[in-house]
C-alpha cells in the first residue's frame, strides 16, 4: 500500500512521484512469483495460469509463444497491468502490482509499459502525431514537449512525413510503426507487443520485427507474444506456453532478416 | 489537459455532425422557448409599465366606496372643494380634475361617429404632453366659461371630418341628455406603437376628444370622483393616504369609506400577474430542457458503447478513470452548451424579429441569458455523469476486446 500521506499529496495535486513510479534499476525488470489466474465464469472455474514463476531481465528480447488457449494472452494482460493475477505476485520494475488500484495501474501502464497490439489500436480520426502524443498527454506533459517528442519518435520509425495522416490513410505496416512510436512516448522500460505482426504481410512483419530488434539493441526490454515461429526467431529468448504452464524456456540465437544477413556475413 | 479535452470533444462532435445536431436540438428548443417566453413576458411587462408611465404613474382616483350604502349628496365633490384640495396639497398635486368621461355620437354633416369624451382641465397638457399640430389646447377660459370647445387627435379628426386639420369645424353631440354644437379648437398627434394602440382600445371606428371637465358635471354641479396627478418627487403612498384622510375628514366619514385607486397599485398588480404568468409558462417550457437533457444522456450512452474500444485503448495508454470521465463530461457539456447558445440566439432572435415587426422595444434580460446557459451546461453535465462514469469504469481488457 502507498502511505496515506502520499495519497493525500496526490489528491491535493502536489506532483510528487509516487513510490510505485520511481525508477528502480535492479537487474530484473519482470519477476513473476507463482502466478495463478482463475477465470470464474459462474458455472465453472477455469485455470488460466498455473503457478507461473518467471524472471525477465532488463534489456532482454523475449518471445512468449503458445497456441490460443495456452495462457499466453492471459499472461500478456497481466504483464501489461491490464489484468491482475488471482494469486501470486507480479513485480514490475521492483513494484508489486497486486497492491495497486486501477488508477495506479493506469499510471504504471502510462510510465512503464509501451503497448503494441495486433490490431494497432490507433485512435481513429486522430492524426498519427496526436496518437503518438496521447500517452504523454496522460502523463501531463506540456504541449510543446509532446509535439517535439512525438515528431522525434515518428522520425525514428521513419514516418515524420506522415505525421498529419489519419490512421485510415496509412498502410498496416505504417500504422504499426505509429503504434510503436506511441509505445515509446514516455520512454517506458518495457515494450509489450501482442502479436504485433498478426495483421501484416511478410514484408511488413519483417520491417516491424527489425524495428523491435533495433529498439532492443538500443537497450529496450521487448516482450513479444506470438504464435509464429519465424517471428519468435528474431528474439533472444523463447518461452513456450501450454495449458497455462511454461513448457520450455530457452535461449535463441536471433535469426537476422534476409535483408541484413548479407551485410552481416560480409562483416564477419 | 482541459484544452485537450475540449478539442477531443469538438472532434467527436464533428465526426457525427447530424447526430450531434439532433442531440442539441432538444436543448436548442428548450432554451429557445424558455428565452423567448421569458423575454416576451419581460417585454410585455416593460410595455405595460411604459403605458402606465404614459397614462401617468403618479395618478390616483378617489371616490365614495361602492360598498357604502348611505351615500349622501355631500359625498360628491364640488368645484370649490376641488379648489380647496388643490390649495391644501399645493406642494404635492400637479393636476386635479373630476375624471369625468362619457361616450356620445358626434355628427358632422352626414357622418356620425361614436366618440369618447374625456373631461380635462387646461393644464392637463402638463401631465400628459401631446404634440399639437393644429390650433390650440383647451385654456382656462374654456374651462371656467364652460365653452363647448374640444381638442381631438388627428385620427379622430379624420374619422369625423375626413381631414386632419379640423380647427374651427363644429359637430353635434348629445351629452348628458343635451344636444349641442361643439367646436374643434385644436388637433394633436397621438404617439403610440401598434401594441399600445391595441391595448388602449383606440383606433378603429371610435373617436376621442378632450372637453372642459366643467361640462361633465353631475346634478347640482357636483362630481362623483376626483383624479389627481402627484408631482414627480412625491411619496405616492403617503400622499394618497393623507389625501384620503383629508377628504374623509371634510366629509365626516372614515378614510376607509373612500375608495382610492392608484396607477401605481394597478401597475404593481398587473406586473406581478404578468411576472407570475411568464414564470409559470417559462417553467413549463423548462420541462422541454429536461427532455433535451435525456436526449443528451441517450446519445452519450450510445457514444460510450460505440467507443468502448477507444476507451480501452486510452486506458491501456495510461488514461485514469478521471481522465475518461472528464473527456465524456466535457463532450456532453459542450453539446449542451452549444445547444444552449444556439437556443439563446434562436429565442432572442424570434422575440427580436417579432418585436421589430410590431414596433415594440424588446427586453431580453442578461440575467435570463446567463441563467439559461448555466442551466443548459448543468443539464449537460448532469445527464453526462451516468454515461461518463459507465465509460470510465469499463475494464480495459474487455474494452480492448470489444468489436
């Protein structure tokens, strides 16, 4: 629980960083401790996750794999602080998320997690720039700061020329790149991608995964949930799920995309 | 953040232009009708108070109460008594006459017109100014000499004589049973707007004329009543009370035996009746605002359902309950406030156009406008609370999964 005085300070609008948002530079970014998720459908109780214990270190590039119903989406929701475990603990950046209120979870999502979704989830009829600005708006950043940072991020994903385009004027790959720029807006320690290439063709998928690789090389922690082997192949660690349990967790030597493989071989 | 919310709200309103307009329509009609009804009421009150000012707000009538059974001859007023009253209250009384009036047919050649004759004193023009266009007003000589001279307005002159300049013309009329020849000594022009004319019941086919009040006496040269115009700075309540007491004393009666009627009391009564009436009708019109508010709530609920996914995205990006709540509240408040603003323009516009067509000065009170706008914003916020809280409470996962 947050101390009462801090809650009060929050209520009174004093902008003091709450303890659950302070930077914690421990080695382990994500620690799952005997995580259990039970879905109560009323008539039957479904065990979504069965005592998952898992650690993801800062700077890792991880794929979470599994068929539908394997529990990977459930885990994704919990990792993303969109849902909470029934039992067990999830420590994100050293903070136990189980004790946080919905609004505190919103703040965690805002500051510590960058989401990339399968269906892009850009706000329609809102320009790419405004979409990228949104997390910063909720972080109460100034208009100028938002604009500058959003332009910089769009440049980083190669879309600065499309800043004023609406989502429906962009291709799937471009939309996903806007979404990635948006995920990076508040410089979160964790990038969480849920089937980021599920709605994209092969070329665009490769483009997106390359972008993730680059982010990873720049030091970001990236967790990708996918069911496609060739997507998981880009990552350095593959965790396989089945029936709510981890069935395998192994290191992976990232396959480089076709386009870059040649260069790599020459440099070797 | 507020600006962000406003621009988001405007964007959302723009996206569904037709729907937003239809939603606003309830508020537009509600505010429009409240504004127009209250303004029409205020305009009428203003008009009545103008009329009373024209007729003379300082005037009052005094006569023996209709409830008094043993009316004596001394309860009537003689010319001498009126002169005495004028002397006793010299500081207060600006004008006094007998408030005598009668209707009679006036005939000139083959034309016969029904006329209202009002008995006046020569200085009546001081308390009820008129623009003389031909001839002169009645003078002391006409009054004291009981000359059968009259002054009439241009409309009446045209009615009876077929022309405005009727000075020197004579007509026959039978007043109090005596048929005599009357001479027009002056013609004045009436200044009143269409509505006043309608209310005053003149125009049409009836003429009106001033004659010396000394011609309109009761038997034995007495008058039934006195009419007094007080000076401008006189405390009317106290003056009329003293006048009543004085008259009662000189005629050996109690003050309450005398009936006192003042323009002030009448105006206050009319004003309060009209005020009550316009408040009541305005209140009924305000019910339509409630209906408008329910319309807003309905559309906001639809909008929240439609945008479930958007809400989920926003929540996943860090929007707090309060952020979503404020976003939707802003939207409903803006819808409602825009509707209110358009309603005010519409309501005030209708009243203004109507007023300028009828030639009446229109009164749209700023306080009513402010009240209407704040009421519509309150309606928007109140009816926005439920949809907004439903949006804000939604679970981000369910919202994200919503198709």
